[in-house]
């Protein structure tokens, strides 16, 4: 790999951090706005459910998200503040259907200690000011003027140092905040202050309450007319206003999120750490609060946000499990729950660990993640491309074509499958037992190859062979009419729809037939100058049975032409360029836009926008799908039409956001495909591949596919063992029922196909599984699972005892072969020169696998290396060991065979708190650190002095904005040896927010080119809220901020493809590269993930 | 630790909070390191210690034997006792034999804050020397009228390169490295100046503590000091009652006219002065530049009443000053064996009662704070004590020296504390957990 890295997101963040409800896109429209760390999604609430409107990246990690409505506005504005102290106010522009920036700014202070408990951003309910608590001891105020514009910000000193929550109170003549804080003696109190704008200072207000519940950490301000504030603790809930104090005890729980149900604030939904949803009711007599009531509603995912939408429908956003849309019923169900889950939104976060495996052995990686936490823990299998779930298959050699036919025109299902071979045609049909069985249609000619088949109106079928077109009744199955080609000219290609047939014979003859009741009529004949290579008359106009346009691909001049029907007049001729003839053309329409797709013999695909009125072809784009000729076919899945491109790299073409997308199908080579929608196998496809005919259903059409395996416990570490075809995980199960938080820790063995637990090894009390590895040792052919553990005693700050356990899988069971006690937590395990390398607290320790006299094996310590604060992350390559320290960045160790010792070779002297490391190549190491940055360091073996050689030089720096938990070498896409991107090595990473990303090492020239493109894109693509991309990607920690170097933001570069043509041209001009070329290069890059 | 790492992995613990928790737990469990030993090159007491601010790797020490030494505290020079004890020998020593070396004890040795290419030493021989680290040659020196007690450079400064020097003389001198001359002299103290400290929130603000017991605040762009801390002013934690407050504010906002100045100042009195400090400080924290133009400063200085001007922070000399990283609090040590915590905005003595300490009184002391400002390390005779800054309770007592200690340094990067003994040092100790 190289120092020039390209970072791109394969799976966007899914961890919901904030959500709010309001009238953002229109005065009458109710919107749900969801923040997923670095993205915001705007949804519209409709009768059908939530309808996505916009999903945009924010150049920052969202710290606060609030909707508010200044005086005189008819709809809400959105306030966003980021963790790097930028804020913006966004407004919806209904005409352009995009967000515009009303205001933006920077609220950072040069000095000040960032708050430990996270940033707080709040807006006065009467819209007089915005309050921010960003630094300990300071409260920043951004006042609004009379017109709702923001004025200059200022700080007010806040004496409370440990602030837990701040909220604005409702119904106060002056803006008033209520502060929940902890004092030096760890007691919690509530205080309130009036903000005096004129003096830029606070005035103590009357509401206060001392010595609250020790777990109190959430305030809920109650709107008018009740006013006051609710203080949510772990054991009590308290309501306070100037005159009233009410409290109720609750079952011990930590409330993570709340959502207000009624505008008057008398009911609230509370979500706790176990995922239980409660309803809190403030009982009141007019404006006087008489008491509090709380009721358990049911269970949801562990909520991080709760937004009450409308009509008892609630959005539950989660950080630890899938987010949900739930309905609250008036009556409990059989289990006593009032909660009904209407919809789930997949969330991979937090990805604590993952492994890259090739379970289907197709040469394509899949990622298996440990996702979720607590009860929502799960394994997720993430793979790129669309899967075919095989339902039946028959061995059949030499298939030349396939079509499905119905037994009558009105039949919703297909009955027959016509399979054509070089010298015969066979017909298969589903029998009563749902088996495929050979049958006959008497009217068809079975002794020759069929060129085309189709259903026709009036319960008829059409078969085209090289000599004739036959019209057959689908009921009597007898031939009704036949049209013969001119003698001497055989039919080469043909196509048909329900009412039309178009055939091309040798010598460039094009014949157009129409289908009548029991009758074929030759309507028009045209003589073209060259032979015809492919045809299509797929009806995409208003009439689903009849097409006004015909697409024709030509030999010799390599062109594609559009003819009008029925008069066969040439409308458009488009030369394709090059020497490769078109092999398949297809008229199709996606999301109301008509396209002409044209596949070439070398695996390239051209697409054009097709004007239905004029037949004009515009906006030509070319992509490479494979290397072999492509056959295009449409099919329908979930009521949407897609196109299947059969070739050596089968691809599904679909459209999303009015943009064509290509998703590869997880099959090796497909020669032909046709939809085969039978009653027994609805929405199925018949697929011809190497000597086999398969019937299967297709996954949802989207790029990444995620399968969930709910575990009900929290998986922390995972690894795969090829030999035993198993996964092993370290997991912990919480026991919420018992009073103390008791946890049980396990090593579990899972089958890699079914993902069932097949064996479990329970760990001791207080023993945690910290690391897991599948490896083998020198002079021992067995493959073992090695597990590193730690005994985490409640009274100990740092574990002082742990174990290394060595298991073998026998008969699907975990058998403990050896165990070795260690003097600390085993944070990492690596296979190293046929030995086992463990990171134990401050130490790196090497163990060898020794044969004892009695034939049993044991781990024996060989050598070690001290000198780390905590060696948390270790990777090895050859004799080199790269250690990611808790707080001392990366160091490089080397194992010396002769001396049997490990020595330090070099280190990075920066104080980076590491979260993951990986070795990119012999000299370059990649690290992720605590402040969401990535960096690379290089070994400086040619340094002149020891000092230089002993220093790892920082060569790349980049702000990712995501907390990376793990890097792994591998790829999510199938690697084709002949494509350019196939040669680019990649590393996959997984983050807390559920992002799966890819880091690709580019060659130098490509990096320079893309860097220039990125610079140009920054000028054209403006960040939402006016946030700067350059600043966002700059490396940032407490000590320094420096521009990103040697890393490129692939997400920005790939957004080039979403630009309008004029903007593309603008960039192409600035780059002095044709737009086509740019597009091609960027499309190549999208193949990396 | 493992639990914390697990919580960070699952996103339950914010990474920044993870850091501060680990830091404070490491700071709270400091012990004398058995694995690391810094071999002192000094034949007398060590008066000053500093680890460089850029890499946290090089330790600079200044000794009473007029020598100054630099150590690499990350890479050991050799190991002893079967590799268990890593010894760190000095990279170089400059002593009296050096042609430009100091003649008498070095009281202060500090790194140039931007890189390790320069360092500054101040000595009882009245000279302040600026050294080039690579060549170990003096590139510049300044002659002061008395013994140099303390030197300081601002780590924030972007527009000046001034060394503030506290000497026997009543005037504080600012030595400009750029020009090689004294840029300013700051007059106000009535006795020698034992401690100087630059503000951590503004590059223009300097704090000095004198043998006269006063702690003065200077804005170096203006003449005179703008604030003097008064130990009897202790009204922290009370927002002024409503009426009084607004009246006061009216006064302070309306005084832009020069004529109204004296009257408004008078009206303010003692407590008002605190509020003034508040106003000016606040803007220092927020937007330094814009605030400077405000009307507060000039009004403050000429009007500083003689009674205020005479206020003292300690009975006896102020021997050590340390400002918290966020620039909101100041810790001072006095020869009255007291530590005081000051709220800088209001200029109030917070009255945190630091458990009785006995401080050595004749020399300036070097205090140090942990990164989150939760613990302050104070050399108390033969031990270093770590106090909780907010409650004043003793959290740690670090024993390891046989003689009195003068200085200590907390290395934020690795959470190691270093401390140096007074007389005849045997070796210097490195504290880590």
C-alpha cells in the first residue's frame, strides 16, 4: 500500500444521536429530522408513513440539533451546532427542495476546558436567545434581535463547574435557564438563572432545589400553562416550579431519552437503558400540578432519542440497536405491551469488532460485525451486491436463451419457461408438486433454436426462430399463424412485445409485424445499409402494450438508431465510437425517466437519456460492467422495474434519486436471465450459468446487504475459523432482572452458515473476554482458537490478572486444550512466527507452543517488551510488531530471532490516544485516535542518525469524524484481476456510529489527479450550513489543528457523480480533463466499495 | 481500565471523557517510579524543571551549582538491574566551565515555548541567558539589576517573544528576544518579584507575585497594572443582588467619558473592583482582540486607588504562581505557608482551605497542575503534595526526596510528575503510576 490514501464510506452512519419534530419544510407539513452524527435526514410524515425527503452530510459531528420558530415565521428553522464549535441555522427552500443557510458562525473560545459531559445547546422557547454550554464555567449566549436575526455572541460566567444539564424554562418574562449540576461532594442540585442580556450577566432566579437524587441527570422543562421543570433521576422523578414540589419513586433505571407527547406538556415518554418505554403523566387541576404518575408501556430498542410524531406514532432513535417507528396502542397486547413496532431502521452501530470472511467462497469479502450493545447486541453480515437465494436448480448445458410465458394474457403468473439451445428448444413448466417438468407447446417448433419468445394479446404466444415467426394460442397451444422470412435471408435477431414483433434478417432487412387476433400482419419493411446486431421494442410509453420507438444496434458503423413505429422512420442515429459492436439494446424507464441502455461486446454499457417525444438521445454515459458481452433484460421486484445485465459480472441496474446505480449480483457468470414469476416461486428469476439453470429470488435492490443475527447479548470480539467453518465470539450478557448489574461472559462458537450457537464456554466471575484469535502454531497442524481474558475486579483500577485460553473445535464443540495465567488483561492476541504474541497491560509478551513429556501442549513465555502505558492494539507483519498505545501513539518493535528478544525500533513521539492500528505495508502504518482522526506514519530506515531512525515520521493526517474501533485488510467487492481498481489494496474500518468505510491506497499519479479534483469540488460543492470541507477534514486534537494531508475524502469526490451536467463541465474545465473522462475515473473508484 | 475501554468502544463513554477519566485516575495513583531514574548532572540543589511543551520529551533542569542540563525522558540511555531500571543521563550539561556559563546559581530554566531550539536561563549572577540548544551557545543575554528569581514566556504568544523576568528589583522586566533589549519595565511592586506567570487566556496578560505579598495583573500594552488581588476579597459564589447589580453596571457602562471616571471608580469601591476584573476577564476569555479596545482597561489603571494598590494576597512574599489551563483560576503560594485559589474574573479569594502545608520560604517555588486542573502539586519541604484544587484536600503525598524540594513538574502527555530536591541532589526522581 502507499502513503496516498483514499477514504470512502461504504455504509453511512446509522447511529441516531438526535431527532426532532416540527414544521420544517412547510407550515402544514410535519417533519421528523434525524441526526446520525455526521448526517441529517429530513422525513415528511404522510398517511403512508415516513417519507424521506433529504439526506445530507454535515461537515461536522452534530452536537446539538434544535428546531425553533422566530417571531413572524410560519415554519421552523433548524439550529445545528457541531463538536468543533461551528453552528448554523438552516431553512427549507421549498422551490429548490434544498436547505439554505440562514446564519452560521464559530462559537469556539481559544481558551477553555471543553465540558466533560458533552456540549449543550438550547433555544429559549420564546426565541430570545440561543444558549450554549461548551466549556466548563462558561455559558455562551447568542441573542436574537427583533427580526429574528442572530447577534454577536458573548460568554457569561457559570460558577457551577460540573454541569449535567441546562434547559430554558417556559413562561418566564426574561429568558431563564435551569441548571442541574454536581458539587465537589458529588451531590446534585438544581439552580436557575435569569439571563440579563443588557448586562451580559446572570441573575439568580427563584427556582432551585438542593440535594437531589444522586442519579439525576436529565431536566425536562414543562411548557405553559404548568411551567416548571421535571428532574429525572435514577430512583425518583421530581417536579418543581416556583411554588410546587412533587416527587414519585420509580423502579431504578437510567433514563436516556424523553419525548413530549402533548403540547401542554402533561405527558412525556421516557426511554431507559434497558429499552423500556414509560409514560409519565403530570396530573393537574387547571394550572396547579397535583401529582405525577408513571406507567410502563413496553419495550423498544434502547432509545437515544424519542420523538412523538402524531396519532400515537413515535420515532425511537437508537444508538445501540435498530431505530424504530412504534405505535402506542390503547389496549395492551397478549404480553401486556402497549407498544407495537411498525418499522425498523437498520443500525450497525456501535461496531465494536468485525471480521472479513468469504463465506460463499466466491472471491468476495463479507463483513461480519459485532453490532449493538446490551440487549440489542447482534451480529450483522454485511455484503456488497445483490444476492440470489437459490430455490431450485437443474443441470442444463449450452443454454442460448430463456423466456417465460404465461398460459393466458391475464394470468398474473408465468407458467412456461422456454429454454433455447443451439439446435433445439425445450419448454419447462411448474407441475402440481411445484417441480419443474418438461412439457410441450404443440405450436412451437422444438427442433431449432428459438431467437425470441413473448406473450401476446388475445391469449397468444409468439415464437421467433431463424426461419419464421409463429403465433400460437396459449390455450389450445396450436399454431394460429406463421410469418416466413424472405427466402435466402434467415432471421438473425428478433424482439417482440404484447402487440408488436420486430425482426431483422440478413442483409440489413428490418421487418415490423403487428399481432392481431389469430393473425400476424407485416406492416413495414425497411432496408438498412448494414446488418443489425440487436433490437428492442420494450414499451415504455403510455401504452404498456405498444411501443412507438424501436432501438436498433448496428454492425459495421457501430451505431445505435431509434426508429419510429409503425412507419420505421429513422429518428436518431448515435455512433458509439470504438470498434466493439452493440450486443444488446434496451428501452427502459426508471422513476419516470426514459433511458436507452446499450451493452457492448466488451462488457461496457452505455446509457442515454431518451426523449419519448422526439426520440433524441442525450447525456451519454459509459460504464464498464465486465469483460464479456452483456445481455440486458428487465425484471420486476417489489413492484419496481430493474434491469439485469447478464455477463461475466452480472449486474443489476436500478435507479435511486433519479440516478442510475449499478449493483453487482453475487453470482460468478450468468449467460442469460429471465424473470419467472410463478405461483410457487413469486418474483423469481431463472438464471442460466455454467451448465446450470437456477430458479431463485433476488434480495432487495440496494448496494449493501445487511443480515441481522440478534444475539440478545453484547458481542465484543469476533473471529472466523476457515477450517472448522465456525465463528467464535466473546460476548457478555446483562442480567437486568437482578438488582446489581450482573454480567455473564462467554466464549461462544457459531456455525458460519446458520449462525446458531453450537458450543459455549462460560468464563469465570469477573472474567472478561478481551481478545480472540484463530491461529496455528509451528510444528502443530491443528488450528486453535486463542482467547485472552482479564479479571476485572470491582476494586481494582487496572486488571492484574488474566488468562490465555487455547481451544480446539472438535465435533462442533470448544475443547479447552491449554490455559496460561497472565499478569494483566490480554488486550490483543496475534499469531507471530508460529508463536503467540500477546499484549498484556504495559507489556508485549511472546509465547511458544511447547510439547510436554506427556504429549500435551502448553504455552511457554519466550520473551517480552516493556515500555508502554497500555499496549492496546497490536498488529504484526513478518518480524515487525506495531503497537498502538493507550496514549503514546504508535511504536514499532522488532523480534530478533537470534537473541530471542523483542526490541523497540522506532516510535511516534506525538501524544495520540489510539483506538486502532493497522500495518499498510512494510514501512507505513495506519492509526486511528481518540479525537476521530486518522494518521499514517512511516518507518524511516534510511535516516542518517539513530535519532532519525528511531522516529516514526507522520506522513498523513486526516479528520475522519468517526471513532474507529477496528481496521482489517480486505475488500467488500469482488476483485477482478483485469480491472484497475482490482489492484488497489484496501483496508476496511468499522466505527461506533455504524460506519463501514474503506481506505484504499492509490498510486501517486492518481492521488495527485484526485487531489486536484477534490480541490475543485470544494469550490463547487458547498457544505450544508456553509461549513467548510477543508476545515472539517483538518486533523484536530487538543494540541493542534493541521490541514489534512495524503488523505482524500472519497465521499466528496464521489459526489461528483451527483452533480448536474453544467457543474460537471465547470469542474472538467478547471481540471482541463473531459467530463466523460472524469466521470469514468470517479465511477471506477466507486467500484472500491 | 478494560471497562472504560469497552465503554469507549461501544460509544457509551465519550472519547474526551475517556481521556480525562484515565488522566485523573492516573494522576491520582502517582507513585515513585521504580523503573525510571533520571541521573542528575547537578552537584547542588535543583531549582527549576521543565519538560518541553512540544514533544513532552526533553527535560530541562537548572541547578544551584550554576549548571543547566537537558535529559531525554522518553528514551533511556541505558538500563540497570537486569533491564528493570531505565536510567536517563543528561544529553548535555552547561556549567561554570562554559565560557558563557552562569557564575551563580540558576534560579530558572525554561524552554522556548514553540520548539526546543532555544531555552532561557535566569541566574543569581543577574544575567538572563538565551541559549541555542543545538550548539549550547548563548545567543543573547540580558543584564538585570539584581538576582533573577523567575523567568517566564507565554506559550500563547503569537505576536511577541518576551521573557518576563522577576528579580530582586521592584520592577518586572520584559526582555524582547527579537530585539535583544528590554521592551518594558513594569513598576508597581514594592519589593523584589519572586514569581512571574503569563496568563493562559491572553498573550498580553502577565501575573507577578512579589516579596511584598502582592499579586499584580499587567496588560503589557498598557502602562501600569490593572488589578491587584486582595486576600480579604472573598465574595465568590454570590451574584450581586438585583438592584445593586444593575446600578453598578450602569456605572461601569457609562464611564467611557474621562470625566466620569474617578467618581465611578470611587463608587465601585473594593467589591466593585472585583466586578471590574470580571468584566475585563470575561472578554479576555472570549474575544481577546475586540475586548482590548473596550473602555475598561484605561479606566482601571489610573483610577486604581492607593488603598487597592496596597492590597496583598499573602502575608509575606508570594513565592509561586500557577494559572489553570482554562485561565479562570489562579493558585498562589506564599511564604506564609498558604496556598490560595483565586477566581480571576472577580479577583476573589475563593477561600479554599488547603490543608496545612509547610512551605519553604526563601526561594521561589514551582507549582504544577494536572491537565484538568484537578490536582495541584506543591513542593512541601521534603515531600511533594498533591491537593485537590477545589476542596483543598490532600490527595497524594509523594515522598522520595531526602532534602527540601524546590520545584516539580507535571508532564501532561504521560502523566508523569517530576520533582527535584533541594540540597546536594543524589539523583532526581521520576514519578509515574
